[in-house]
């Protein structure tokens, strides 16, 4: 039978997805400012260019027009997106305060409240997936496989399934890569595949490991444990 999400689940997904859309847009705007500074030979000695110290630095720079004007306008857009993202996060916290999956997911490395809510809303009911392999396949993080005789040729990830779930797991992997359970394997894969592809390959691999662990956690209604991480 085909599982159809309830109106409540669809609403949860829409809120979480809209937040991700705004966050991506904000990142694009921030990258634009970084590119502008690099193009004009300005170094960025602060850790956070958009924190208090970074804003003082930006205000002190003398950029020619039209770059000065576009940078000012971009900062205003970033501030507006900050407010909107914060508002949505407040709404998500209120709406998902009693979501049974969120506290469990937050015990996994790299998964904070917002990512937990996003992943939970995209998975829906864990009972839909009889095995961890089925959940991993649903994420679209498995490599495409084409068969030629007795040979399996593995290509890039299939990207089937909800891209927002894939994004949530990939985001979690960027934070979980320093966890003692995953750090050694992550670094080994990163080195093996080289500077150009290594980080991405290792991140995808870790995302699959997290999905595998999540299946065990939600199926058993238990917090994260190394034995369930696969």
C-alpha cells in the first residue's frame, strides 16, 4: 500500500522545508559578500563575518560603487532572512514540542533540534521501512548500480526520494564527522578519494551510516548507541 502523509505531517514538512529554503538563500547571499571582498583584495581576519566583529569590519571597508551599495543591500536581506528563520524556528519548536521522534534523534551525533524535526517530518512513520537498507535507499544516498553481465557498475548517488531528507542527513554528517565513532572512517575515506572528491564521498558515506543508525533508534524507540550505528 502507498503511504500518504496526513495533513499534519504535510504541514510539518512545509514549515521545515521553507526554513531550509531560506537558510540556503541566506548562505548564497553570504557567499556573495565573501566573493566581493576577495575580488577587491580584502582579507577576512574574523571567524564570523556576519557577527558583531565582522559587521564592524564590513562597515570600515571602502568598497567602490556599485559593490558598496550591493553589499549594503545584501546585508539587509541577510538580516531579514535571520528574522524570518528565527520566527519559523520558534513556530517549529512549538509545533513539534511533543513529536515523539525528535528527542530520540537529538541523541545522534550531529543532529540538533531543527535537524531532528526536519528528518522526523520527512521520514514520517518509521514502520514504512522494514529494514535499515530500505530507509537508506529512500534517502537517495545509495549509489546507482547498473549491471553488465556479472559486473555491477556503481555510479553517483541516485538522489531518489525527498531531497530535504537527504539535505538534513548531509547537514548532520558535516557536524558528526568529528565524533569519535565516525572520525577515523571519515578521514580515511577523505584521504583515499583525494582532495577533489574525498570530502564529498566521506560525507555521503557518513550520511548513510546516520540513516542506518536512525532506523535502529526509531524502530526500537531508543537513543543513539554505537551498536546501532552500523
